[in-house]
C-alpha cells in the first residue's frame, strides 16, 4: 500500500452533506415565498428551484431573483427577500458535516497526516462552509479551483496547484471526492491516487477510483 503523507479532500458531498442541506434550505425558502404571496404550490416551487440550480449552478447567488425573472418576467423583491431570509436561517442552523467527518479529520491530524481542501466552490463560499460546520481551523489550506487556477476540477490544474502548496510528489498524496468525473479523473490526471466517496453520490455505480469509501472513516484504513 502506498505511504500517504497528505490527504486532499473535496468539500461538498464529501465532508459536507451538501444536498441534504440544500434540500432543507430550498424547502424553507419555497414555503416562505408562498406564504408571502407567491401563487403556487410549495412543491412546485421546490421542484422549479431545484431545476434552476441544476441549470445555473449550485454556487449561483441570485437564484430567487432569477426564478422570478424567468417565471414572471419581473422580480417581487419583498417575496425574494423573504425567501432568501428563510433560506439563510435554515442554512446557518442546519449546516452539518457527515457524522464521522470531525473524528476522521482530527485523527488524521493527530497522526501527522497533512490535510487540505480542493473545491470548485468560490473561495469565500468554501471558507464559509468550513466555518459553518466548525472545521475552519483543521485544514492547512483551501484551493478554490476557479479562484486559484481559473479552472474547474475536471482539469488537473487545481490538483497540481495543491500539490505545489504541499510540496509533495503526487505519489504521496491521496485525493478523496464524490465525483468520478471531477475528483477522481482530475486527481488521477495529476498523478495522485483517488478515492471515491460513495456516500456522497447520487449516481452509482462508479469506475476508475483506486479506493471506494462507503463511509468517510474508511480513509483511516487506507492512510494510517
Ligand atoms: Mg463534491
């Protein structure tokens, strides 16, 4: 088994239970907007918001505004503000890592394994998520693919950027992420071994990963 000196993690759906949280936030926002006067059933608004996120991206910051533009041709700012407020309240109250994340991260550190993040999220959003789940002090650094390299994670550039920051050869670094096309393919293109986080995936099966983790704690068996 290779000797790993560092582990690089994807953030969303690998350390943070992103889809579950997003679902709660969207539900709260849809209900708040219907209560505020949006003349639709909450379930329909929820479906249309998910569709919009899939289309314009998870990091989009003006989704409710965009929703009104598309469905009504103009924005009702009072309703949008109530939706955003409900969304944020739930987000701050319910941001969670997966149950074993903290234990795994702290154990890796105690054993002297270096850990950092490589994400497609913008730098500020990535750091905010780490603060929200109480892990902002655990990681050596965060590489935001778009902010640091101008690329997304199918490209090896963000992975190579992280290797350079670690000052380690690719053979000594394991990458853990939930996306086969982005995390596994990108990390392997940069020469690293890659593990796929099966628990964070909505689409199965997977192919191409060196390791498959049904739970995050399995990383300890590989690295320690
Ligand atoms: Mg992910």
